[in-house]
C-alpha cells in the first residue's frame, strides 16, 4: 500500500496543524516537513503535531545547504549539524529524513562517493550516540552536478545499511527525459530490490512532481500536468511491483496534485 501526501504545509492551510485537517479531509496521509531553507520547527512543536496528527506519517527534508563533499571541513561540519538538527525535531514525530548528500565539485565520482560515505557514517554515529531513531534517506538527485544517481545512491544505502528516497522526477530530469516509460521505471524498482532486498520495496519513500529539465538536469518543479514526466507509468510500475511506503508530492500544487496521484494510483 502507498500513502500519499504533501511536501510541506498544504496550500489551503496556514500551519501544520491546519494542514493535518486538510490532509484528512482529502484522504491523504502524509506530510513532509520542509526544512529546505532551515530547520524552523522546535522539538516541542513537533511532539504536539504528532499528538494531533497520530494518523499522519510525518517525514522531514533537511536543508538544501548541505555538501558532505565540501572542500572546507567547517562546511562539512555545518552540513552534519543541519542534518542532526533536522533529526532532533523529526525524532518527535516521524522517521524518514531526506537529504541531498552533496556536489561533486571537481572530484571524480569515486572520490566523491568515498568522502560522502565516510561523512554519512559520522552522522550515523552521532545519531546513535544521541539515541535519535530516524532513517537517513539520501535522495536520488536531479542535477548532474549533484551526487546522487540511482547506482551510487543504492550502493551507498547498501554499504551503510540505510534506505533511499527515490525521486522519480529527478531521475527523469537527470536522464534528460530518456527515463520516462513503464519499463524504465520498473527496471529501477528491480534494481532497488536486487541491491537492497524486498524490505526496501516494502518500505519506500518516494518523491513525485512535474519537472522541467535543461542540459544539466533539473531546472524547476512544475504541476504534474504541465510537464512531460510520465507519473502514470511510475504509479503503474509501483503498483505492479507491489511497492509500499510513502509518496510525497513536490509539485507547486501540493495537495491538489497529491490527490491527483492518489486517484490515479487507486484507479489502476
Ligand atoms: Zn529533495
């Protein structure tokens, strides 16, 4: 079973609590706390939010300003701090912590991989020491300058015993539109199962949105029906593969497009 929800507070709500009401009314079941521009929420607020929204699955998106492959050690430490700060809030209301690991800069894919892997290990050690029970989910990213193609994301997850956030819109944008049909999406699910096992298919965290791409990949998110991204085939592949987990709609139309995804999925 897949649970559908919004990236951030629904447009028609003024805060997270009202957002829970909107989600319920629309039969949606998830909200990703958007800390992309900073962790604005207090731990106590997150705890109250969970008490209010017991039936809602909360996840969190860490700040965009993260590079675990930065040249300066202070930038790496600040990146780690931002993820830990996200984890401290999320620990009160949910489990899945999505983040973009970083940029290649001028390093090779291999060197970047090793640096990012060892810095995520540092984060995992800190999470354990702080007793923070969250699942780090490195995301498949949309730009070719960003670490996070499907293969390196899955390898990283396998080696660190964590799970990915699969953003199919990013995968499409990064491929400049070539990955956009049922078979291509199905093959990605097969790859996830091959590398991470059936459990990963039963515990997925997915991002979907309309998207525009250029020669470097992702340009901007768009409403689902204003983009050529074939979300119907993604949903079909997920259904046929019997995938379970959460689908977060990152379209600018938020709840309207989340409902569109849910209806499309339910009608398959
Ligand atoms: Zn993201």
